[in-house]
């Protein structure tokens, strides 16, 4: 377990954490403000990646593709809100789960229909394609640092937006007590639409940024969605700050656990059982973390609602 | 926030009580006659299709017990099915094929998992409960995928179906069908008795108003935990049958999509009626079978269908049927 490896894995963990934050931020706002469980948030991340691949093929520029994909994701998000979700806000959570599950099934298959089942890829923009020397003899890809950086910038922006603007104030108020905000004369439906569209864009942004590293394939949103749910539940539903802390925590614990579980277990047991048990424990780690957090604090680390 | 059966009060007062008494009898009669129909029509796939329906109906029934009667929306119920199946698979890998061993083990493993996770899950409410059960389901899923000695991601083939006291009763498809039938009937009667019992009244009371139940002296948490464990064990029974039916176990049995499908099955039929879960499972699997026969991309039709059901058919098939009969009576 060398320092270099530890450093690289910590950076990888940060990168996963930042990615999770981008997805969880939209999810936790939609959850917190509208009390709406949107399982389809993961397919919006997938859609972002697919749209970027298509726009890149058309424009041959990563940044144009990113902009167009975000705009298209916003449109898709608003259309989904208009056609399906707004009819479900006053239903119970079970209805949300099933309707959005139906959308997942539809979009996962729809993507296969349009783009095919084979994985696609998006190239890294040339200017950012290389590696940097972190330490003598230790190279790290620039693109991963770009992901971390852009994620942190978005987090900062979001923080300012939520803390210091009028819309942000309404969002915070909505997360605490939506009916009261509505009673005070705010058009809550419009607020819902803004939050929803914004969340869809954030998810798509995450999808575009990660697309050059992962392969773009149907169902890519499903695994990340569950992780994002773990994040918002640990962080406390409706809390951006909680989502940020929990996202980094989950990113680091998951990545470091996967890299070092076998090594750590070898300190206490024979190498061959350690190799079998290690991966199993590593993949359980974040769920155990979640269980412990919820056992101690049943509403997460930073609960937004004063229930 | 309640997840109880939406149209409960009007439906129960509108003279549809006979329907509620007759429907289960009709359902089980129909299931009992399927092998005959399959033999007459010479369509053997009917037998395996309906075996599958009954196996999943047991899991849906287990889920309806906690969701419909306890408002505990578990999004990880597939884990119990998977654990039951893995119990059979792992025992078989070590050469143990006896039902009298594998069935109790399957039930015990699922119940134990329900007990341990239930202790944590039941401390939370509402959305948090949905999410934490989902997380535990995923935990079981990833654990199974990393079980390298037992197939890992690829799953585990079971060479021989379980035997009862050394007799090969499960080999015969028709015999297996009636074993599954008996299990479903037993599970249904058990759930019905539970719901009607004193235990069930406390459990349902906790759905309506846990604070009040606490105030009149019931430790709601214990009742909910007991209900959750029973539901988990029934999930294990379903898994035991599933492993024997497919002669294969795989982590996919525990995926969160499976848990979602179980919830859909319950909602499809109608929440909080028990037999609704059976109808819903049959409807779900038959529609799936029919659509997948039509086109390779059947999910493009199935997804929007789910959305339509949620938006327009409140109360599931039973709810729709009850609204229809009420309208017909009025005319």
C-alpha cells in the first residue's frame, strides 16, 4: 500500500464523490421540495451522455456537444415533468416509484432502439487529454482532475444560488414547508418546474463529463442512481450541504474500500480467504455505512425538514 | 402519509364484500385447473408459465402483507427471494438436495436477514424506509455477485432439483406445479389469518396511526418487526421454489429492478387485499409474456403502460373492477 497508490485512489474517490454530488444535488432538491421520488433521475444522466455522443458526432466539438446536450436534457426533463410527473405530485410515494420505474424501462429500451445496445464512447477534448505529473513517477489523467474541478465549481455555484438568491430562498423554504410557501402566494408549480429542469441538467452534466471515462451504454444510470440515493439519504433529504458531504464520503469509502480491502484483510487472515472475502466486504461497505448512519440518525446527517 | 389501499372505505361498504369473498376461490380454482387446460390444449409451456406466476405471487403476497397492511414500502423484497434461492443453490453445490434441509434453511436465512435489516430499517419512516430497504437489497445483490466460489456474477447452476426424503417428487413438472400451488394457497391462508388476528389488527392500526397505537400501549416497533420477518420468510419460500423451478440461481434475482417489479405486481392487482397481489402477479407476468412475444422492444410499450396504470387505474385491477361494478349497479 504505497503513498502513490493511496494518493491516486483518493483522487479517484474524490472524482466519484463529485460525480455523485452532481446527480444527488438534483435528486435531493426534487425530493426535498416536491416530496417526489424520481427514480428516472438516473436515465437523465444516461441521456446526457448519449446526447453528447450524438452532438459530438454532428459538431466535432466537445464544448458545443456539452452545451447542446445540456439544453436537450433540459427540454427532455421539462417534457417529462409536463407529461407525467405533474400529475403525480399529490399522489403517494408508491405511485411515484412505479411511474418513474416505467419511465426507466421505457428510456433504457428507447436508448437501445435509437443508439443500439453496443457501448459508445466520447473522446476527451484534445487540450485536456494528457496526464500531469503529481509526484515523481506518478502520472494522473488531466480529465479526471477537470471532473473534480468542475464538480467543485458547480457545488460552489449551487451553494451561492441556494444561499444568496431569491429562487434559492424559495427552494430552501419549499424544502422546509412547501404548502406554507404556496400559501404565501408563490407559484409553487413554477418553482417545481425550475427545480426539476435544473436537476435534470445537473444529472446530464454529470453524464457528459463522465462519458469519456466510462462507456456510454443502456442502463448506465441505474447503478449510479442507487448510489445517489444512498448519498441523499445519508446526507438528509433536501439538504445540498448534506448531499455534498455524503457524496464525498461515499465516493472515498467506496473507492478506497475496493482498492485496499484485500490488503487490509490480509493483515488479519490468510491471503486466499482474504481475496474471496475482500471484494464482498468492499461492495457492502457503503451500505453498512448507510445503515449505521440511519441507525444513529434516522433522518440523515443534515435533515432539511423540521419534522 | 399512508400507503394503504386507496379505495378501502367506499369499496368495503358498497356491497362488494361478496366479491372479496368469491374472488380468491375463483382464483385458486383457476390455478388448480391450469394443468388440465395445459394437457387438453397440449401447451406444456402453460404449466411452466403458471408455475412462475404462482412462485412470484408468493413473493408479491409477502410484499402486500407489509406494504398493504403495514404501510412499510419495502423496495428490497427481491433480496429475500434471492436469499432463499441461494440457500438452495449453495446447499446443492455441497451435495445437499433434501427438501427437509434446504426449505428450513431457505426460510431461516431469509427471516434472519429480515430480522437484522428490519432492526435498522424500522427505525426510519416514509421515504427513508423505502431507500434503506433498497440499500440493503443492493447489499445482498453485490454480496451475491462477489461470491466467487458460488459463481459470482454468472450465477450457479443446480444440477438436481431437491428431493423429499430421497424421492424425486419435484422432477415431474405437474407435481411441481401442485407443490407451488399448495405453497401459494398456504401462504395466502396464513396471511389472511394473520391479518384478521389480534396481531394483524395491531399491525394495521400502526399503519393508520402509529402514535395512537403506542399511546394505547402497543410496542409498534415489535409488531412491525414481526410482520417484516414473516414477510421475509415468505419471500424465502418463493426463492426456494424459484431455484428449484429454474434449476439456477443468480444475483439478478436480487436486483433492485426485481424489487421494483414485485411492487408493481402488488399495485397492479390492488394494494391491501392479498388476492390482489396474486391477480397483479398473473397480470404482470402474462402481459410481459404477451408483449415480449410481439416485439423484441416490448419494454418500450411496457414502460408507458405502467405510467398509464398509475395515472388512471387507481387501486389497481381490483379498484377498477370495483368502480365498474358500482357504476353498473347504479345504472
